[in-house]
């Protein structure tokens, strides 16, 4: 999955670090922007799906919708790239386990923080609804808990 003339560990200006999730049509990678050294997440369309116009449209739609929310409990979306050979977008990276993983590994900790967690997710959903959208895929694997105490955030992902 390299750019023309690039090596297999880069896509555009991004160095692939770690595949953090895989689905039927996309992978999510931890990447490093070679220009800024910033770590981001990249949602990358699988090569065999690039010819599927519906999937490409869904990727574009997700980026275009989610990039308008501007809320601390919703990641920032930075760049959308769609060409014949490749399609991806970049967004904030949250190097923390999602709620599904935390429930599996430490349900007691989640239970203790549950009231705050629900409030934080509700605030993100409020912003989504204010903009006239519905999330439609609210589940523990799409919620990331970042930080602790006063600085804790619940980040809502996957607006596809």
C-alpha cells in the first residue's frame, strides 16, 4: 500500500506505524505525518474496495460530516485524499483502549466512572444532533476513554 515511487511503509506524507483496526472495507492505522511528526489515525480504504463507488462515497461522506462537529468529545478530522489508486482520511489519534476493551479488562473501573462516561457521550451526541445528524452506530467499540479525573474525555468515533 505504498504511493507511487514510495516504499510500502508510507502513504503520501504519512509513515504507517501500526494497524489498530480492520474491517470489511477499511483499516485504521496509526501514522506519523512526515512534515510535522504528529501522530494521527488514518482510515484507509482497502485496495480491493477502491473501485466500489458506494464505499468511496461513504468514506467521503464520513469525513465531510464528522469534520464539521468541532467538539472536545469528537475527534478532529484533518485531510481527505481520494484518487483512483487510494482513498483515506486522517483524524486525531487516541492511543487508549476503547470502551469495549476496557469493559472486558476492567469492568469495575468503568462502573465507577459510568455516570461521567454517559454524560460525556451525551454531550458529543448533542453536538451531532444539533448539526442534524444521527450517529447510528453507538457501541462500546466506538467510544474511547482518554485521560483520567478532571481531564477525562469520552471520544465518539465512526460517523460512517
